[in-house]
């Protein structure tokens, strides 16, 4: 039989407890590294949100696990992510150049 009062067994028990605690710590750090979504990439950007019942264009100001907060024509709109089909960056055409080609000038063809 083992004698728990012996110093060897005390160290053996400590080592066993340490080895059992390590996998839990590894799993916790692995969960922290997993990405939940790409929502933070949309904050502060103008977007076009395609929903089941149409399209909404506005600026994303905040996100949560289930909701997007968007400013549309000066009003706050909350969108449930379950009903969003896609989100695209809203491209604003440069109409100052007249051509809508980003201000690039093309050589005239003869």
C-alpha cells in the first residue's frame, strides 16, 4: 500500500493535479482565439444589407451577437442577423468626374 504521508506521494499527487488542469487551460485559450464573426469589420462603414424582404442602405454603428445597429437617413434601425441574407460594402460612385470611373481619364480613341 502507498503511504500518503511519504513526501514522494505528495509530489506525485501535485504533478497529477497539474497535468489534469492543463487540458482545460488549453481549451479555454483555444476558444478565445476562435472568431465569432466578421461583424467588427463593418462598424463605421456604409453598407448595403440584403434581407428577406428587401435591401437597406446605411452606416453600421454597432453590432452585437444577434443585432446590427444601422443609421438609415438619420434614423436608427436595428436589424436581426437571422433575417440578413448578405452584407456588402456600399460603393459610392464618384460623379464629380462625370464618368463614374474613379476620376481616371482614358485616352480618346481616334
